[in-house]
C-alpha cells in the first residue's frame, strides 16, 4: 500500500511553479527543504528516475551544477496527478489507504487517532491536505466494510475519534493491495441503481442495476483512470495525446458524478474510443481501444 513518493510531489511542484511564471530550470537546492531532508523521500534517486522516464530534463550549468526542467511528458503526468488530486473518489481512496497503513504501523495496537492522522504526511494527496470530513468519511467506510472499528469518543471532542483495524483490516494492510483492490479480491463488489426521473439519472450504491444497457458508472470511471494512467506511454503526437487526456478526464468526471447520465457517459466513452482508434498502430492504444469497446453493448 504505497503512498505517492517524491516523484509525484516533485512533478506537481514544478508544474505549478511554471504556471506561476517561475518555469526556469531549478537546482536540487531550490526544492523544498522538507523533501530534501525527509527520510520518507528518496530525493536523489527519484530525480534520477524522473529523468530516466523522460519526465524531467537534466542540464548542466557552469557555476550552478545540474538543473532540472519539466519535459512535455512530465507536464502531462503532472496534469494527470493534479486531476487525481481534485478527484473526490481518488481522495477517498487515498484517505482509506492512508488510514489503514498508518494504523497498521502503530505501536502496541493497530489504532490511529483521526486528528493525529491529519498532521501526518500520509494525509496529503499529491501535495493537497485531506479535510477532516474526508478522513472521517473514509473511517466510516472502513468500519462499514469490516476493516476497522470506529470509536467516536467524547461528543465534545470529535477529533479524538479512534480507528482500530480488525483482523481483516490487518490482513489488508499486510497485503500489497489497496483497500479497493483488497475488497474486490475478497468478494466486495459494489452494485448500482440508475433511476430515470425527467431525463436525469440518479445513481446510488448498494442496489441493483435497472436501465437499458447495464449501466454501472464505476466501470467507466475505472476505464477512464486506466487511460489517464497509460496516456503518457501511448506512441502518438503531443496534440493527440492531449486529446486522449481531455476525453478520458471528461468520461471520469461524468462517471463519478452523483447524477451520472447513462446517455452522456456512453457518448463520452464513444468519443474516447474514437480518439484511441486513431492510433491503431500503437499496441497500447489498440489495447485501450478494445477495452473501451468491450464496455459498449
């Protein structure tokens, strides 16, 4: 259950720095001191890894040493990470994973205080802090799924709520799986209901599907995230790669909407697969195209 490392934070930090008009190449000393000194980051090796992945470019300047700047691939990856940082579902998954991982590492008892968790680096998702409401929602979810018990404590001190892992939660923490994948592997498959009222789709969990083409918004959102993760590796022009990212982002946004509309989701999926279909000579694009088409009836 690995949280984002320095590679993700560095890309986002450099991208946002460039958008503020500070896009000049930076030296390692320009990066925040907390990242350079913290043991949770492998700062130098992460910089080397980003260069190897062609997301950072390293140049040598006399009197300054090695300097770093974002490549186009790095900008695309930073945009993807920023999208994840804003994504409600992605933030919830990050909170759930972080709570389970933190509680499992506690001394004596697999317990974490929600207030204390908010002060830890694990409560940040790509540089953006989780809110108390997000953490409490994640804690309630883990309790409902049988991975933990939640002790609210004194009503006058709600921040002191305690989350304690159950034996199943400890197994989840000890696996290499995220909370979502652990639950899926152990038979926890969410189902959805889609009721049409005046042309608006109402989607909720814990029910059954009731529509014309087996509409399950989660599978379309998962596919969109798969495309966003793979987009930097698709062999195509920068312009068309940007189009793939835009189409996939639109599909994910609609699929995760509280009122996801089946007809609109389908149109967005068809648009995304059409864009992917322009890259039939690229094996990764072809694989994604086939996966997307399989979601259509």
